[in-house]
C-alpha cells in the first residue's frame, strides 16, 4: 500500500494541506483531482521529499518514505526538467544510474525504454532538438527506466496530443498490470474516469471524495433526474417542491431532487405538460461529481482560480 | 530483472561528478580555453628561449688598431659573461653606419691621442661598457707597466669563477610564479563560471526537481564541485607538465628544482582557491533562476578575483610591501598573492602556514554557509532569491 497519511502543510498564512490522506493499492491507478492551487503538486512533492510537511507522513509498504525508498519511485514533476544539451540515451542512462542501476544495467534499460517509447532513432540527439511531445516521452522514460515500484506523476497527460495521451495511458496501464501503484494528477477528468481504479478529489486542503468512480457515483446517484418533455413551456419544473432545475434546454431538463422528494410527483408534473420522451435517473459524470464536491460548502477556497 | 541497489552518498557524488566531467570535456568553451591557456604557457617558454638566446652576445666595432684590443675585449667579455665579437671598422663614419644598422652594439674609436671613445646607438649596455672599460684599462695599465720596465705578463689575471650561474634566482622564480598565477587566475574564473552556469542550468531547466528526488542538495553540490575541480586540477597539472618540460627542454631555467617547487606551490594554491571560489560561485548562482541573471550575482566574486590578480602582479615587483603582505593572508586573495611572495622569498614559513590555515577556515565556512544557501534556494525556480530567504527556507 502507498499511504498518504494526514498531511498538513502551510506556506506562511496559506494553509494548503489540512489533513490530506488516501491510499493506493499495488496494481491500481489512482486519479488525483482538484482545482488549480488545491495542493496536488504540494502533496506529490511531499512524497518525493521536495517539500517538508508540517505534519503527516507518506508510507510505502508500511515504511516511511526515505531517500532509499524514494529511489525506487518513478517521479514526473509538474515542471518538466531534463538536461537540454545531453543526449537522449545518455540522459535516460544517467537517471537510471541515479536510481541505483549499475552502469551495464542502466545502459540496457535506457536502450530498452528509449526504443519502447519510439525514440530509438533519436537516441543520439540532444534533448533540446526534440519536439515537446518527444521530450515528454524522454521524461517518462526517465521515470520508468529504473523499473520503479511506485509511480508518482504530476499531470503527465498535459500537453500531449490524443495519440500521445493514448500511448501514455497504455504505458501506465501496463505498469499497473505489473503490480505498480500509480498516482497521477490530472484535469482531464474523462481520462481519469476511463483509466483509474480509484479517484480522490482534493479541495479546501483535504480529500472531499475518495473511492472508486463507481462508489462516488453511487454516493451522488439518485439525485439527478433527466426529463425530456418537448411540449413543455420553459420553466415547467421551477415550482415543484424539493426540485432544483440544473439545466433546461428546449424541454431537455436536468433536475436535482432534494432527499425525500418523490420522483413520481415529478413524473406526474411532467405528464401534465404533454408527451414525456425520456425520464431516467442520470449517472453523474466525474466532471459533475467534481463540480458537486468542489463547490460544496466547507470547501469554498478551492473554487478559486 | 535488475533490482536497483541503493547508491550511497559516495556513489551519487561520483555519478554527478562523472556527468560534469564527461559533459564539460566535450564542451567548446572548455576545449578552446584549455588550448588558449596552453598556448599562453608555451608562449611564455618561447619568450624565455628568445631572451636567453639573445642575452650575453656583444659585438664591438673597433676603429683603429685592434690587434691588442681584440684579445683584451674577448678576455674581458668572458669575465662578465659576454660573448664578445670584434669587427674592424674603417672610420668613424663607418662606425656610425654600423651602429645605425645594428651590426655592432658599440664602436670603440681609438684615436692617435687622448682617451678612446665608445660610440653607442642610444644607450650603453652595462655589459658592453664594463667589457670595453675593462679591456681599455687593462691595455693602458699593461702599456704603462711596460714603459716602467715591468713585464705585463706578471700581472695576475683575476680568474672569475661563477658560483651561482643564475644571475637572479628569486627573479626567475617570481617570473615562473607570475606565469603560474596567470594560469591559476584564468582557471579559477573559468571553473567558477562552469560551476555557476551548471547550477543555474539545473534550475532554469527545472531538472533540479528530478535530481533532488534522488539525492540531497549537498550530494549534488559536492558532485558538481568535485567533478569540475578534478577537471581543473587535471588541466593545471597538464599545463604545468607541458610548461616544465618545455622549460627544461629549451634550457630556459637555471634551477629546475626551483621551477618545479614554484609550480607545485601554485598548483596547491589552486586547489585551495578553487574550493573557496567554487562554493561561493555555486551559492551565488543558486539564487537566480535564469542564465541572464547570473552576471548580477557572480560579478562581486569575479571582481574579487580580478583584484587579487592585479595585487599579485603588483606584488611581484614589491613582494615585501604592506599591500602584498596583508593581502597574502586574506582568504580569497591569498591563493593569488601568496605564491608570488613565496617565489620571491619574501614569505617566512609561518606566514605561509598562517595564510593556509586562514584559507582552510574560510573554505569550511563558505562550504557550510554556501551549502545552506544552495539547499534553500535550489527549488525556488522562479525569479531571484535573497540570501536571507534562502537561509531561512526549509532545508530538505
Ligand atoms: N514553495 C511554495 N511557496 C509558497 N507557496 C506555495 C509553494 N508551493 C505551492 N504554494 C502554494 O500552495 C498552493 C497549492 O499549490 P499546488 O500544490 O501547486 O496546487 P496544484 O498542484 O493542486 O495546482 C498554491 O496556492 C500555491 O501558491
Ligand atoms: Mg500542480
């Protein structure tokens, strides 16, 4: 288990993390979501020993992360960084060696990863000569080359085209299949929904929601009702007790029902307007869940930016 | 499967140092500057060769009877260490022409009456004057003795035995020290710049975050300083070997032992100076995040080096002066000034020990403080960090 436990961190008066905790099981992918400035990067940097937490700890298999364990973690920082004038192959080899591989093993692993990521022909080129997308691949190679036991990736998908996104996603799923716990942060919630076994949403300094996408859905399900009534006048549902109109467009209405509201009374009201073409509980998307939890009272700071 | 072991501190420092060396050794700036320094030293040797081959050769033209003068001039020349050639000249006009053309260094006009006159183009070389004066005087005495009936051969000739063939051993050592100081100064500036650029490169490209996820700041700093230091040391040793071999080969120094001693002193002071400046340059560079801002933080250190360099040059002329004496103790300046004073024989052993101890104390302080600044400022990759902020920042 990779455990983030009760992390607190303030920068001066800015209380960024206020008891952040979640766990990631081996062989699962964890999507780490939150608004800009929520503290995702800070959390990951704490794990990598780049920021010192005021309280709390990060553990892998029950052990506090220290320099030795961190060398077995593959990390991709939010701000990408490589030596621009160093050759692709040499660079990946260097990072493999920093992670503890001996010279021969590092050279072999570098060779392997550079080819696997489709950079075989660019092995001898300095990194600065590569396109941004390819530089990102080198960055990934640097994170993966030492066969890390854990992967922590800060917005690995940002800046990639759809093809790049797919190949990175495939690469990460491959790691997961080998039993590596993967944590990545992302704003692309559709991607998180597609790839991740579990999701955590950070807002207001703590995890406002964690669990599988399924669990989160169930928590929020039964509240959003989609009703399509083509003949209804605009605002047909506005006066119904316990009902909030989320959106309404040419009769396609999304309603949020307060707990205890009877859906059958809504159906009756809909029928009174004329034809009812669609009436169903709607599974919220992760985007909607995200909006929901992030906008919830108690987490007002997180809405900023 | 390759199970990664855990590299210890030494292994990490070695990896960082290895990367520094292998990148720099292919770097154009490094290669060009190495070539320039080497040429400079070879130039100094060549200059000495030319000077040495030209020294001690005197050509004297004689107007009038030179049968007696020629052997006297040559004997006299030998005594003062000059190789005298005597040529006959037709008259005073011919003498002036020969002087103007540079065919002779002086022309001796022996008239029928009165004292002989020595014509020179501009200024009389003391060696020439001494030779001519001696020869003429000897002949005159011989003549007078002969007139008095005494056989001139009975006059004992003073045999000159050269005890110390180097005319001025401390002067020679000082000259070597000056060449050494030029090399030392150039290498300190060069290596200091390399350290500073390397630190800023890692910050500006943000690669530092990835590096610090595998090692501590001090390991990164130590690797960088040691790597570039070994490169600098290799360079100064290579230059010394080439310089010494050249000097010995062309026989431009009279005392090879003193040459080697002076060069070793310079190399030792290079090591001390490098340790000091590398730490200072690294700490200063860690405060900025862009190469463009680098000049603003390292200029004070560069100025200190330049000042030290000029004081060193000045102290070659006045090695016991108060400026040279005081600055030869000041850490940071001492690596440039002390070798010159030592070469000039103006520094007592305890003075050298004191300067070294002060320098070591300063290095210890600078490495500690610089390391703290470096560690505190390294991850602040935006804008400029103040020293106070860096010292107060949380250290990893
Ligand atoms: N080194 C730092 N010094 C001061 N404030 C910081 C520092 N790093 C992050 N912060 C602040 O912490 C908050 C969280 O930032 P971050 O962790 O980068 O959020 P996220 O990655 O979720 O966008 C932001 O308000 C940011 O300004
Ligand atoms: Mg971030």
